[in-house]
C-alpha cells in the first residue's frame, strides 16, 4: 500500500484468505537533493486501510473472508483482529514479537537436537539443519576482546554436519564424539560449564562439564570456534567437536582458564 511500514510494524505472512502479500525493502535515497522523495513510514493499521481502499467491495469481501467481516471492518473494527478471526489457531503477529520472544528453553532445544539426530540417522530430509544451542557469556566475550579475538556471533550454533560428526560411531570409539544423551545435554552444558579454557594456539574455547556425579575425573569437552565459517550460515560461532576427556589430560601450557560464571 501507500507509504512504508516500519520494520517494528511488520506482521507475519500470510495474513488473510488467498494471501499473496510480500514485503519489499525500501532504501531511502542517499542524496540530499532527493530528500523530498523519501516516503514517510506509516503505522500498519493505517497502511492496511489505505490499501483496502484500492479494492472493490467484492475483493474486500474475499480478503476479509466474509461480508459480515467486511461490514465490521467498515464500521471501524481493527483489521488485524478480523484477519485473526479467520485463523484462530495461527494468528498473525508482529515480527518483533516473534523474533524477540524469550529464547527456547534448554528442554526445547534438546528436543530439536534429538529430532535432527534421528533424521540424520534415518537419512531423512532434514526439517532443520542448524540449531542455536547456547550463547557466549558476557565474561567470555570480554575475555576474548582483551585477547584481541573477535567473535562472529554471540549465539552458538550446532549444524547438521557438526551433529553428524559428533554422533558418528567411529568417532565415539576414539573419544571424538558423545553419547546421544550427552549430545542432547549440550544446551545445559553451554549454559553452566564446570570450566572454560581458552586455547591460545587456536583461539578456540574448550567448555568442560562434569556429568558423572561426584567423580569429575572424566569430563565432557565441547570445542567452540568463535570465528568459524559455514557455507550456509556464513561467519558464525560453531561447535566444532566434542568428546570425553580425563582431568589429567587437559593440562596444557597454552590453555588459559576463563572465569565464565553461571556454573
């Protein structure tokens, strides 16, 4: 419709019956002489009403789903409420509410990991090929900054390729993988590691976790690369590998321990 809807006003698609709406980005003219050509952003409900004015009575009825809803719209009822009346189970929402919602719980992420793992093993078409499994703590980010190590993303990703690597039986036999149960615990491990070690040689993080009761001689180790590159994701922070390690074997003069908090 006329005007530009600000990003914070954007709604999820589709919005109405027979919807083929699409968003197109608007870039303001960069030159001062074109300043007067800039389009002023307007609220979603105002843009929707001005857009509806372009259609015939029949088309309005088709968009809203019934003549009764059209009458309610013309009487001043909010168009978003009318759209949602046609799809109560799947209401349209503002993108900022969808993208800014509280992050999934560790249990939900573990279920997503389990689903991806099952699809990989059954060689099915993947319904998801990447999962956000955690986030670098502020303490870790600050430490890396002082080490002049830039990070691509604060979020930590696990890809299908990385998960396949972790779950491979041949890898497990030589300690380069994790059991299925411990793979599903990755979100928990990332949220409260027992220790965090920075490898000064590779600039990678080693997150250690004691998961065997009071006996912490054997640990889970997750290696996180803050400067990884993935063909699909681009520059991101990725889990590179994981496995089990004994306490006695983690002594390394190149390791620097980080007080990461959240333990």
